[in-house]
C-alpha cells in the first residue's frame, strides 16, 4: 500500500494517508522518548523490533476477538491500520506497584497488587497528562459513559490475556498503556503495544525488559527489546 501525505508525526511513530480513506500506514521510527518528550534517544532497528512486537501482539488479540486498528504488517517498520478518530485518553492497567503508583501511595516497589488497577490520563503533554476518571471523560465530552464502560472492559480483558501470555514466557506484565479510537462507530485499540508502552520484568531476576532502561539510563535498551521479541515469538 502506497504512502501519501503525512497525517501526523508523533515521538516514535508517523501516520501517513493512503489511497484508501479508511486506512493509514503507521511507520515505527528508531526514536525513543520519555517524560513527555523531554528525554530523547534512538537506536538502529528499534522501529523494526517495535513493529514486529506490535504486530505479534495485535494478531494475538485478534484470536481473542479484541478489536484493534491493526490490518497487516507491510514492511519491516510499517503496518497498515484502520483510520481512527482518537479519544485523547491514555488507559493504564497496573498489576504491580512501581513508579508513580508506588511513590504516590507509598507502596513497596514491585508489590503485586491484589487486583489490577485501571487508570485514565488525559493525553495532553502541555498539561503533563493529568489523571482523570470516567466522570471527567463524560463531563468534558471526550467519551460517552457507554464508551468508557467498554474501554474499561476491553482494557481488563487485554490485561488478562497478556498477563498469562507473558507468564508463559517467564515474564511479568507489570503495567501497560492503551489508546482507543472510533472507526465506523466501533471502538478499537489504536497506537501500539510494545516495550515502549508496557513494563515487562523477567519473572526470576526482575530484569527490566522495557523502556524504563532508557528512562532511567540503565543501558542495554536495544539488547532487551530484541531479547523480548525473541522470547515473545519463541513460546508461540
Ligand atoms: O508512567 P506510568 O507509571 O504512569 O506508566 C504506566 C505504563 O504506561 C508504563 O508501562 C508506561 O510505559 C506506559 N505509558 C505510556 N505512555 C505514556 C505514559 C505511560 O506508554 N504517555
């Protein structure tokens, strides 16, 4: 599928229009960004590894009838996706206390939560992505009560699916972020699912296998992204 005009360039991906008004090409860049774009980096092959992981994850969700924007992988760093009208809310699901959650509520880092937590943040870098709840989302007109209910249900289902998926690969799904959008009135998962948007730890050693290695200058970010890909596909 041929790329036409640039629609949107984000920190780690670019969206292009195509000859089909319903479809876009999503290109994964080699760039890494953290802390609302204030920290930047890159490594060669990052776009390819994230595209490969996101493709695997979206295809896996398809088997469980979870609706996503993914259509097909078309090159090493590109996938075709359905065009969405995005809902500007970041949906975070947490299984283990870490980072802001551990700090805010004075929880022990690495504590397994008794029940997963679903959180919502308004996607707005200038405001620092403030946390909101469903009521803010309805009141400010970002989504209807029915949409928020469906978003919460899908996010919990994705968590259940991927928690056991990673567990079978000797990994712990600590937390992750999803974004949603509308296509022909149906609600679909958009954006990507990759080590840029998830926290994943090795079950035995607690080694961090995700973007925290870049955020906190732990080194070896390129190596762990590739190792993660190998572990994801090896247990298929
Ligand atoms: O920073 P925080 O602890 O809220 O992040 C929770 C999860 O959501 C992490 O896996 C992180 O990678 C992801 N996230 C993201 N994009 C953001 C904020 C968080 O992918 N803008």
